């Protein structure tokens, strides 16, 4: 069994990422710990099937260790036994983590990396996973690979040793993502929403619908989570600005919030006249059917003036970053609508559009790039 002390040193490697070919470490900084780590990796299985079995047994062994520690918890006479059990459990945990990281790299190389894929023979872009590996297996294992190469695994080991705690089996990388996301949402909440009181003739709004993902984030399983603070339906209703007596409203929504959207239109005094369907040209995620579309309800109050020609209810444009709307939509609004245009919950500055409710500049218009503010 390998002691935690040298594993910590081996994982550090002066801040450099571990690199290996097959089961062999390739030159970073030499040294005794590198030789020991190379030897250790050579003792691991070299195939995806072998590593998956190794990890499965390791997780089961970890659960057995946790049960043993719990059984002697609170017994003063068992303190020495508990300490020995702790050391054994930590060593086994680290072994399994490293095996999981190695499995992640093999999957990473086959699938083209996180978010990548291999072109299928049918012309699609579905990721081809190794036999016996499902999507959750893949995400979890590649998360361990990322944790190892980014130094997160080492930090987690240090923290566990300092606190002398043994956690349930978890992925340090996904926990790190969750913490970073929580911190980002906290900063956005602290900034608050900037407001302007301009009365506009045209309103575009893309509300932060309450998907209830803020406190149920799972980086391994369900990925459909919002990267911004959500609002309740009543908060969205009350946030709506004052508008001209003759006004056009463009309300972005999804199938889940269609009923709520019509409720809001009634509360705001608008009547729907048409619905735009945005075909994102790429299938996404979904709990029932996988989504490839988003909807924008066109509604009016009073008798607004518009330039109706041959505008279509279909927009076909590839989806981009989360919640970012297609350029074709803004072109349609510009060609169709007359008067002062305002946008609620916007995260990018656009020429000729007043930002009525916003809290950050997320995108650079027309570049397809994330803004400097978003990059941090």
C-alpha cells in the first residue's frame, strides 16, 4: 500500500500536469517520486474495461471502509484502530482516484475531449463512447482526469488530511465546478440588476425563468442548469417596465414556461399575435424529448405601427452560448418594428437597443466571443 505522504509529493510535481502514454509516465521532472509514480501507474490496468472494474471494486472497498469507521465511531478504546483504518482508507481512496483519472484520460482520447465528439458515419456529431461506458461514466471519469491535471486532486487530498475526514466517494473536479458556480452566482446577486426608466415602444425580454436548478446542481448528471440567478414568476411579473400605450413585446420562453408566459402577457396587458420558433440546428438536452428549439411570443398592446412584409415565424440559426439569442431575431425586430426599443435581462450591449434590466456584459456583439467581463 502506498503512503499518502509520498503520493501528495508525487501528485504535486512542481505544479506540472502528469502526462503518460498508456501506463507509462513520460518525462516531467524525473526524481524518486516520479519513478515511484511511474511504477504505480504501471501496476494499474491498461484497458478501459480493466480500469472500470478496478474503480468499481475501489468504490465498493471505500464504502466498506466508511461502514467500518462508522461502526467504531465514539468508542474511546477504538481510537488507535480508527487511525489505522483512516490511513488505509485514504490510501485506497487515492489509489481509486488515480485509477479513475487514468480511465478518464483514455475516454478523453477516444471521445475527442470534454464537449467534443467523433463524427458519425451518418453525418451527425454524436459522441461515440467506448463499449461498456455510458455518458455518466464518461463525465465522471473525465472529471477525475481534469482534477488530476489541474491540481485539484492534490488540493482535495491536502484538505482531507488536514481535517482527518473521510468523505463518501466524490469527484473533486465536479465539486470544484459547483463551488465556482455558487461563487459566480453570489457575485451576480451582489451586483444586483441595473434599471433604466425609459418608456419604450418595443420590448424584448428573456426572463431568467425559475427552472429550480440553483440549489440542485449536479455537475455529473443533469447538465441543464442556468448560469445566472433565477427569478420567480411573480418577480418576473413585477420587474416588467412601463411601456408606451402602443407597444410590441417579444417574450422569449421555452415549452416548460408556455402557460406562465401567457399568464404574464395577461398581467402586463398584452395579447399574443404570433410565435417565432427558433430552430437551433443542433439537438440539445431534455428530460423527456431532447430540445432543439426555443420560442418567442410576439404580443401587442394598443395599436403599434409595424412594417409587415413577408417575415417568417421560423428562424434557423445555430445556437451559441447559453441564453444568447440568434442574430436573425434582432434583424427581424429592426426591420419590423418602429420606435424606441428596450431589452430586459440583456447581457450584451447592442446598437440602438436600450438596456432596461441588466447586470453584466456577457458577450461581445457580432464576434461570437465571450466578453472580457465574463472572462473575469
